[in-house]
């Protein structure tokens, strides 16, 4: 759907610019040229993640249970397929991150450069467990991939649990029960778990935004009238109560994004709009851009800041160059890796490649 791709494209661009403002010396050197803009990107650009969480919930509901009834046959298969699709381009991008970090580490002493990886760190990142087991990330933003997988798995298990309940009455009302359980988990996340910062490595912390996206899907598909209005009222009630209990900017962004998505998708004109082509294309390859941009930005940061450490204009142009190269690298990853249907063999090969590349870098650095 072009409208959703456009939203993803804008959110992706915002995240890349947030990381350009947050990581690396180029933004520090260029700061005097646009202090307000860079400060905004530094402080608030990360809020675009909430848009991705809402869209993730919407797309999960649309594919797994568009009417609230699980339409997949086996929960394990659905979760496994999701893991493989996520982890193949993810592992490719992390191999690049490990190599680029090793290249720039000797001559760019900056906190944004990841430390030399350990075996436990490589294994944890390969299995999307880095935050849970307390290992450092190999690239910026990889926490989101782990959370996205957890959220998808949680949604699958909720819907599969309802589908597995016995009884004719349950089968007749499986859709409503599945939706009610998702709404209850959304409320629990918004009102309780999202207020506990120590849980930010678990899906329960983020399920509020994801669940609002699932509700947005069901609201957008509901018949015109009380049912659609009921969904909108429920979203406002859940989000509004959460903000009244404890105002969080990230939840406000998620609520506005979810409500805006419903209103846009219920408009025939917007739903059929072909969109702005460059943003649509960026949205389609946004996952690949998200994965690979840190390595590109790190390399450009190292070169530009080393050669022109006192030139704000050149470093500002370097940030623009890093953004453009991130899009180009993301497109290559999308065309060559992401859009192809992966297999467990491919996933295992790249995960082993990630661990092997990391250990090779560690050994080379030790002997150097």
C-alpha cells in the first residue's frame, strides 16, 4: 500500500538523520551551522521508532488475523518464518558493521565506534538476544530488530492461544476473543509495563504501540458505523488514559500515528493514492536502509572528520553524503538480499558468517 510505504519512508529518513545527529563527530563539527535542527534530531528523531512499532502492529494484524481470527495453521512455523526473514539481511548488515568498525577503530577514537566484539557478543547479536543477556550491540538500532521479532511472536502466540481453546462458543467468537486479548495486552503495556524502564528489552514494554497498530488495522477494516467508531473510541481511551497516568511523548506519538493511520485508510482517496514515488521506494526498502546505514555513516564520519576536523560546512556536506550513501547501500541490500525469500540454510550461513567475521577481526587486531 503506497500510503503505508510513504509513512515508513519518512520514518526511516528521520531515524537515519537522528543517528547522524547522535553518533559520530561530523554532527558536533557541523553543529554551529544548524544548532536548532540538530538538537531536535538528537532529542526527538528517535520518536519515529514509535511509527514503525504502530505500522508493525498494523501489518502483523493484517497478515495474521485481519478479522481477529488467526489464519495461520501453526504458530511455530509463523514465528520461524519471521525470524528467518528478519535475520538474513540483519546478519549481512552486522558483518558489514563489524568490518567497518575494525577499519575505523585505529584512527577514530570516538564513543560511537563499537568495541572489538567478543564471541559471546557475536552469538548474542546473531540470536537477537544482546539486550536480554547484557551484551553490547554491534550496530545502532539493532535492538529494534529483536523487539520486532518478540512483538510478532507475542502477537502470534496470543492469537494461536485463542484459536486453540476448545468449545463451539469459542470457535464462533474466536475473532472477538482474539481482538479482546490483544486490547487487554495493549492496555497492560500502556498502563503498567511501559512505565517500567527496566523492561525495555522485552516485548511487553513496547506492546502498547504495537497493539495500537493492531487495533488500527481492525478499525480501518471495520464497517462504517458503530463498530469503526467503537475501535477509535477504544484507542483514544487506552492512549488517553495512559497519557493521563504518566505522560510519555513516545506514547503520544504512537497514539497520533495509530489514529491518523485509521483516518487515512478509511479515506478512499488516500487509500488509493499512489504516493510520492521516492518516499514509496524508500519505505519499501526501509528495513534494509535501517540495518545498513550505521556502517555507512560510521565510515563517512571517520573519513570526513579526520580530513576536515575544523570545517563545519564540509562536515555538514559529509552528513548529506552519508545519508545519500545509506540509501544507496540500503537499496543494494534490499535488492540483493531482503526481497529474496530466505531459507534456514541461508540464515544459518550468514549467522555463522557474522560470528566468523567477528572472530577473524578480533584475532587480526590481537596480532596487529
